[in-house]
């Protein structure tokens, strides 16, 4: 429940296209802190005075601020003929919403990353002239990880605050999903923690899907599918290491569902698997570590939360368990590991993470530089806030912005969804491995799944990318079903 199964892009080779515009802009934007439930990032109109990109420093990779095309340096003049074309859209503004399970029962930092990333993107975009001359207004709601509160958030944002779309949601229990779908409100770039993104046609998660999403079933007849690319990467990276892996799950249905999918993937790749289910309320990580040591475990995967991982690493160090890799998912790809794991330095230097997005530490990519600059301006540039989930929150905003900008002066939900639903892959200006929503009636095999891989380095004080190019670190796999 608290982590995502590492998913590939589910694309055949023919879908790997690079037709993304690289558009101009300026740099920097107004600062701001985290938003409470119902908070708003209002249009700023603040113009930057200095920066590393834009007119003063060269072209930027930011979203198209004025609809001017790849080399445009427009600051919003393209919106002169905008209309009030749909709910939440005026000639000068677009109102969007976000729901995040921030004050949840598990970890108050677990779901805040996408919110920080989206808030940064909104401020950055408004400082660049908005989307086709319109400023973004972001209204947020914290559902506290509670299903009833989620329904309340949904009704508040749709019925009372009249949002045009939801963007970069990070929802633990999406109980209001059917209402969102019934109102044909696009939900763009969300984290697929809950199965709503595998079911409803107006939901578009940050990873892309090939499920039917007809509103009646999850995935293919109640089954989701996963690939083996992560396990194949480590097998090829360390060909002489014994293929013995440990998997740690909580005694909770969603954690075990994802954990069991990891077990299947490992076994299909030829690994011996030692699975351990721990009590969420009273976990005994020392016994897990001792068993892993005794059975010669070389790799550890898990579906537990950040605090659980910290305690597990402490137990691994305390019991002298030497690993090749302690493999984390995108959710745990955080700068805070430097201090979070200070009591388990050996385990910390065995931390790896995999995902489908650029490394937030790779500032050679313009979108990463822009993201980090605005996060710092917002007061979220420190180790407690910087993460790849935050970068994916930014990427969700970017996807929305590109889709909205394609509609020009007459922005509608139908036009927005037509852009996202196009059969051409989306790469988020180089931030993402190719994403596409191409629905099939049955599983479409094989898949060409590409992943990014990083490893924590104490010497570098950050995550270091381990592959030359995530877009070429690909594996042709036949995906396998697991319970949805």
C-alpha cells in the first residue's frame, strides 16, 4: 500500500518516439510553503529578475507559457483570444485541484512529495506566463488517508471549488474515484497507489497504462500485470552473485499484494526467494535479518514504509547482514536517507532505487534544474523534501500543462483528454521514460520496459545514477498477472 510495484512503461518498440517540444521560458518564481487542506497557489504574475535560464541565460525547458512554439520566449501573450471554455476555465485562469493523503496513519512524509512538486510547477509556470496566457490556480485537499475524507475532498473540489481537473494526486484510499469519473473530471499524473487509475477512463496516472479502464473492472478481469525488468537488471549487473533474494511485507492486504508480485517476478527470473511477513504494529526486524543472514540473502526488496525500511536497515547492520543491494522503489528515493539511515551506514551504502523517471540529482537535464530551483525558492530544497516523488509531482503538472496548451484558446476537458490519450508516447521533455495510454482488450505482450537505476553514495551525499541512459536501459519481458 505504501510503495508502488516497480512498473515499466509497457510499450512495444514502435512506440518509442521522441516528438516532445522543447519550449522557452525564464527562470525562478515566487516562494511559498506547504499548503494545508484547501490551500491555494494563486496566480502570481511575478517575473524573475535573474536566473540560469530564459532570456538572461539561454533557452529553458519549461512548459510553453504562451503557445508560441519550440523557440518561443513569450510570457503569455498567446492568450489574447482565450475563452471561458469549460468548468474552471476563464480567459485568464485555470483552476486545478490536488488530493494528497498527507496526515495519514502511517508516515506524515509519505505522500507529501507529489504535492511539493506540483506546487513548485504551478509557481514556476505562473512566473513564466502561465498556460496559453492563463494563470494556474491550485486548490488542495488533505484527505488524511481516510476514505470518507477522500469523498469529502472530491465533492469540495468538484462541486464547490469547480476545478477543471485534478493533477498529481497521491491518494491512499481513493473512495471518491467513482464520483470523479462520473463527472468526467480528468485526473492527470496521479500516483497509482489505489487501483482507481487501473479502472476508470477519466484517470491518467503518471506511468501510463494499457488496461481497458472501462469503469467496471481493475486491470484485465481483476488482474494487474508486472514485468521482471528490475530483477533482470540486477542479475545482469551482478552475474556472479548468488540469486537469493529476501522480500519483506507487512501483514496487510495491499502490502502483501505488492509483495507477492515481487516474489513472482523474482522467481520467474530464477531467484530463490525468502519471504518474510512482519506484524505492522509489532514488527520484529531482528528475526528477519537473522534469517536473511542464515539463508545467504544477497538482495532485499520490500513493500513497507519509510520508517519500516529504516528499522529494517538498522536490524541488517546490527546482525551483520552483508548485501549486494537493498532495493527501494521511487517513493523511497529521497535525499533524507542520508540522515534517516545514519545509524545503519553499511545498509545505507547498499541502498538502490529503481523507477521510470530521471534522478532528481541529475541537474544536467533542464527540467531537473528548473524543478530544483523552484523547490528551493519554495523552501522545499532541503533533504527532508527533495525526492523523486516530488519530481514526479512536477512531471504530472508538466503533462497537464502540455495537454492544456495543445487546446489553445478554447480549453476543454475533452480536448485535454484527447491529448493524453493520443497513441504517441509522452516523455515529459526528457523527464520520463515513454508513457502511453493505449488500451487493449487482453494483455499485450511482450513489453519493452525501460527503467532508471540509482544508488546512494555517502561520498557524493546523494543518489548516483547507475545507467548511461534510462531510455536505453530496456528489457523485453512478458509481464505476469497478480491480484488487483
